[in-house]
C-alpha cells in the first residue's frame, strides 16, 4: 500500500519532467503563456510559498510578515512606476480573479456592462457563463468590424448612449489591435461610465510602450494576468488612475476579503522581480515581440495561409489569428501541429459558431521572442507550420526540424542573469 502511493508520487514527478523535456524541444506558441526569468522562478519555490499574509502590508492579520511586507510594498511601488499610475493591488492570484475583484467593486447584479463578444475574441470571464454572468450583470456587446478586427466606433457610440452602461469594459484574448479608446472618450464622459481595461494579453506590450497606454487614454481600472506578454508569474494585478479614495478602497476590499484570503506570496515576489526586470528590458522585448508577430504574419501569408488583417500588417500585438478552414479547420490543424511539437490552440474567428470546431488557430510569438528568436527564425517557423498545416507532411518528420531550430534557443532572454544583462541571444553564446 505504502509503495503503491510512493510510486504514484514518483510517477507524477516523472510526468512533469517529461512535459518539461517536451516543451524544451517544442515551439510553444500559445498566446497566453511565457517563460519567467531564472531569478523570478527561484521565488516560486522559496519559503514565501509556504506562508500566509492577509490584508495589506503593515496591516496584516497574522505575524511573520516582516519581509513579506517589504517585498509587497516594493512590488506596489514598482508596479506604479512601470505603469505610471496612482493605484496598484498585487493580490489577485490570476487575471480572472482580478476581473472578479473589479466586478465585485464596481458592478452589482442587474447592472449593465458593455464588452466584446466571445466570437470577436473576448475572454470567457466576460461571458454569461463566466464571471460576468455569475456576478449577475447584463452584458451588451459592442458592434465589431470583423474586417479590421476592432470595435466599430460610430456604432459603439450609439450603443453606449442607448444602454448607458455602468462600466464599459475592453480587452480581448485574441487581441490584435488597440480598441479606439481616444475616439470613445467623449462618449464615456457623456454616459458617466467607469472604463475598465482587461490587459491580460498585452500588459507586457503596454509596459514596453508598444501598444496603446490605456491609463493615459481615459481608462480608470486595468486588470491583467502577469504571465502572458508580461513575462512574470502566473498571477494577477489591478492598476488604477484617477480613482477617488472610495473607489480605491472598494477595489482593495474586493481583492481581500472579496476574492482572496491569503494571496500567493511566492508569485508576488516573482512579480516584483519581473517588474524590476521589465523596467530594464520591457521596451526592447516588446518591440521585438511585435516585429516578430508581423514577420510571422507576412511569412505565413506569403505561403498562402489565411492570416487575418493583411491590410493592417496582421497585428499590432504578439498574436495572429489564422483562418485554416481550407486546411481541415482549427481542430485538426492545432492537433497536427502539436504532433510536430508546435504548440498552439484552435480558436474561433469571426463568423464561427462553434468553439470546439472553429475555423481558426491563434498563434503567439512572445515566448519564442523571449528565448531570442527574431524575424529570420519567424520565417523558418512559418515554413514548419506550412509543412504541417498545408502540405500535410508527417508531423513526426517536421518535429525533427522543429528541434533543429529550437535547440539553439533554450535560454530565457531580456532578463537578469546573475549580475549580467542578457537581452540579446548572441551575447550569451
Ligand atoms: C482577456 C483575458 N482576460 C483574462 C484572462 C484570464 O487570465 P488568468 O488565466 O490569469 O485567469 C485571460 C486568459 O487568457 C484573457 O485572455
């Protein structure tokens, strides 16, 4: 009996090791993932993991938080500095939990909120069966221009004036282009709504000044994950600008005790380190991410693959939306790519009805960029995808060439390496 469970524990550890070996040999292209720096990762198995801290620094319910408090205060200071804002809360343990905190603080059951629709790339937390629905709010979708993969400004102004939402929410999971916040600002003021931006996908691009800066474009509250284009721990964050004291208190109370008890102190420490690293590297990293995404978009398009929005250079972010209906659809293509060790996900694109059998795939380049890949590697990645998705070559054969490409890109870049700066791949070889 004892041996049986001992074996199971070792078995689990072996699975994780096998997964890690697999991902080392792969091209991970899920748009919501990234690699942490070695120093930030070290925090995840520190003693902080084993501890509890409830409430705000210096006002805790438990003892033992002397160092935790100092780190959390530094985390708040760095977050406000990097994102140039007056309010931060680093306790939400994920992007969805941060979204729940905003809903608890600013929306009551029965209130009306405006947001994008799932088929236009919105996150599941805005759905009727997600956090929005569970909070009991009514959500009204913005009119969307599918050609440009963005909100239709004139039609949206009309909707905002008609439904007068309490909160206007923005942000997507297939986030190709910045929503037209500046153009809508006057309408927000006329309606008197709070403006909320879910930056889960683009937080690192905002930090690196390569996307819009929502907090300078009329947004009051920004929620996000800290592990997508922002290369930190699996965690969440709340940022705010022009909030009054009452609004800040509401958000803090929503974070604790609303949606957390203790928060994840190890992740908070890792976030602090990533924020400091991003003060140094964010701009260079985010610029290369966007350059790579556009390079991959045009290489795939030249190979005849249906990347959306060629007239807009495909994307202004890390993400590409690709129509593969001619090549058996997103479900088949994403599975075949997985067998070739190119990891991405099937995704709905405008016009799709089914999330389980959609026409598209979503590709993200933030992780490949993080290990030092640039435009020339993006062309090789496009060819590998083409061989699997269009030419239908055996994924096993393609996997060998995936490894040929990947084997020189296994080190995390744009972060600190024990006393040295390491933002360029070549500097480390
Ligand atoms: C727009 C958006 N918001 C929130 C989330 C949720 O993030 P988390 O997984 O950190 O809860 C995601 C996840 O991908 C997302 O795309």
